[in-house]
């Protein structure tokens, strides 16, 4: 019996109702719409309402993905949820989501790989399907990053937003996910991290609580370099030329990073799904949000070759090549 492929049956996404524009932020911190747009490409982002959790966003995105796939929650064998902002320390948000969906009994767990969380989750689900131990899987990326922002730090509060995206995968004889590539280097921890936690304590040495700390310029340099490398790795692993790629669906952190990766591939920006201008950086949610938009807008068509990639705190980075 041939080894099965993991094919995407359906996608879904969800964004909170509240929109926070650059002008809104400029009224709070020393920044401007022009400054944010020039450096990041971001014009606005969505912010979860009070009491609205990562699990709430994940549930909406997952429900839409299941509907698009024509799959019942009870058919799921696996749920993998990428997030750095879980509802609770435990149980995992994936377990909470599983129960809300009515998929009780299947394996369900979270993956914390920061902005690479969805790519990591997709890679894990793909391996389970390829191994034959899972037939149908739900992979979600969901975040409420705005809950951990210092709204007085203009270098970080302008970057992030909340949202969720999801895909349903099923074993198939036709090629779907062709390869996934995942990497990490914890030596870069100081460049992008949250300084508090459970065993380290809920307050840091300066008595500060949860917040994002980032050395922006250094992160940019490493991101461009590592994404170049993983793109090349992906092409070589599949013996493909750059021209074979139909769509780049990148992590939506910074328009300049996205443009640099597109240039490396020789792809015009018309063949890149860009949502960072409207969503900001939604961390693990950004790639599935962009994928869902590309598909639902009619841009991405069945049979086309898609390159997904992401880079995040850890550092973590990864890619997935798939035939939609």
C-alpha cells in the first residue's frame, strides 16, 4: 500500500471585531501612521474583546475550516494547535477546543513555536498522516498577542494583532503536503522573548509582568537570512526550480521581510499573499489566515504549488511545500 499524502480539504479563519488603526496608536504613544507603514507595512490590526480568548478565536476558525472541508468534528483523529498565548496553563487550548467542537477522544495538544507554530503543527500532522496512524487532522494557529503587549512600548505595540486560522487535512493518494522543514536555535533567545513564565516566575527581576521584548533590527537580519536558507532547502529537497512556485504564503510580520523572500524566489508581489497591512503580526495565526484569504478570494486555485514559511521567537523557523 502506497504511503498516503496529507491533503488540505478546507481552510478557515477568524479575526476579532475590534480594529485598532495606526492613528489609534498614535494617540497613545509617540508614533505615527507614516512611521509604522514605512517600517512594517502595517496599517491596522484586530484586537480580541475583553473576555475573548485564544480558544474562542480558534473555535471560530476551526468551525469554518471543518465546514469548508465537509468534515464532522467527530471524524477528527488529531488536533494540533500552534499558540504562544494559551487560554490556560493547562489543559491545553487544543483540548479545550476539542471539547467545544465535539471531537472528544482524539489526540489534541498545543505546540509553542512562536510565529512558526502553525508550520510546526502542519509538519507534525503531516508526519502522522504519512505514517498511517491518522487519517483526518485539524491544524490551527491562534493567538491573542495583544494580551502580552506593553502598550507604552512603541517598538512592539504597533506590530502585533489577534486572530486564528485553521486547515483540515486528510490522507489521500494524490500529493498534498510535499515536504515540511523545521528548525530552531535557542541561542537567539535574548533577541525576541517574553521574560516571565511559570517556573521562572510571573514577574521578572525588575518586577515587570508579561510583555514582549524585541531587538527589531537584529531580528530582521536573522529572519531574512534564515528564511532564504529554508526556501533554498525546500526547493532542493523537492528538486524544483524557483519558477515552479505558484504562490508564496509567508508569515506576516513585516512587509520588508516578505518582499525580500519574494525577491529571493523571483516572484512578483502579485504572487504573494499579503495580509500584514490589515492584520499585523498575528504570530502562529498569520500563515493560516493568509492561506485562507488566498483560497477564499479565489486567487489560489486547486493544483497550484504553494510555499508557506515562518520565522519566530526561539528562534524558530520553517517551511511547507504543498500542492493545493
